[in-house]
């Protein structure tokens, strides 16, 4: 998909080194609104500590929450690998992330976390 769009939400501030990044991946039917489904874990002093980390949560490719989806174009079959590939591109190219500290997720998000480990190479620390 050459012109695919990926919608995402961020919480906290990206530091100067661009390496204080936590990626949270949602379940298959979820969305990028981390505050609405794991809100109790998000904020200063919590597991997803916005005073220390820049937290990124993106919609998956194909979702109905703003990312490119099947009714928006001639849409091919996609995989977890495709989903993570476009997220890594967004992190590197749009946000300028240099390193990811941690990737977490439940259900389909957990499968994405494993795929991040396989694909991320030097972007994870």
C-alpha cells in the first residue's frame, strides 16, 4: 500500500535523544486511544509514565478508526508483519524515533510486540 495512512496518539514528551519511547499495541478490535482502555496505567508515576516516556499507540492498518482500511481503497490481505512494518516506518520517519525502550500489548497487540522484536533491529534498546 503505497499511500497508506496510519493514525496514532502520543502521550508524554519525546526527549532530545529521541530514545524514551514506549509502544503500546492494541487488541484486534481496539484503537489508538490508550487512555480509554488502559487509562489506569497511563500517567505520571504509573506503568506508562508520561513524565519519563513518550508513549505511542497507533491504530492497526485496516482498522475503522482512521487508518487506511478496506473501504478506502483496493485493500490487500495484510499480516502482523505488515502492521508492524508500517508502525516502524511511522516511528522512524514521522516521529524521528531513534530507539524504543519497550513494546507491550495484549491479544493481537502481543503478537505485534513479538513481531517488533523480529523486525526492529537497532531501533530497540
